[in-house]
């Protein structure tokens, strides 16, 4: 049996193990698989890193992220126009993002991304490519997917891709295709597996929406 205290220690250790987070003060509370992260960090990248580290821990069902970003130097206080231009330049020199497809709005260091892209990996890249820029306090990703292919989504192709993946091939995952929408249902054993299954489904040509309804369940119980 894994207690809440055991899971709390596992998450704390996972966060401390990340080099970027060793100096960050992040609080961890746990209740029946729900992990709440709190505290203060000095960059958006550290905030994302803490959340990612927690999600990878076995036993974590949900991550509630309440980490605040607080800068301690004027070097981190960026003019919104300068920050917007730096974001656009990051996209301009990266092959993953088509030119002039993403609109950027910056307000008090918070970035909002809008536009249409053909693939979800491009939408994810739009956020990933800017997370380490100094001065970012948060990102709202409103980019939508508009597939350029009109081929019918192959359900069997998605199922085969899920089977090929070592981390989820033995999990109880069911695939439903309705037009350009893919729905995943069933059970997995970790948050990582849920996200990995969703990523694989997004890779299918023609997909515009993935509804990831996979439930995270475990063989052991979380007890006080």
C-alpha cells in the first residue's frame, strides 16, 4: 500500500532531481493521488519543469499547479513589445512553425498564442520554443488545428501505433473515430501513459481534435 506521505516524498524527490529546480522552493501536498504544487520560482521554464516532473511519478492522478512566478531582478522585467518580437523571431528561425501562422499577444509578460496550424506537434512546438525566454510569466495556447489532408482517419493505424509503444502497449485503451475527432477511453497506470497515448493519436493524419478520456488507475490503494 502506498500512502499519501510516500507519494509526497516521491514527488519531492523527483522535483529535486531536476537540475533546473534544485534551488527552487516548491511545496508538495498530496491527497489520494491528487498532487498540488505551490511556491515561487523565478522563471516560467521552472514552473513547467516542476509540473512535468510531478506527472512522471507513479501514483500521480492529477497535478494541481499553483506555482507563482516572481522575478528578483530588473533583468527579468521585459517590455511586452520586445518580448513579442523575441517570440516571433523564435518562430521565424524554426522549421516547425510555418511563417506568419501564429499571432502573438503579450500583456504584462503573459503570452497568448492564436492562429491555425496543420499539426498538433506544431502547436506544441509553439509553446515549447518560447518557454525559456526571460520575462515570460505564462502562456495561453489558443492555436487551433486545421488539417490540410482530407483522408479518412485510420482507426487501425492509431491502434497499431499505440501497440508499438512500449510504455502503453499493454494498457486497456480503446480508440473511437468520428470524422476528424479521435476519442480515447479505457484505463492506464500513469499520467505519462495518458499523455503519451494522446500524443500518438494526434500524429494520425487528418486529426483535428483528440478527446483523451483515459482514466489513470493503479494496482495499489492510496491510504492515510
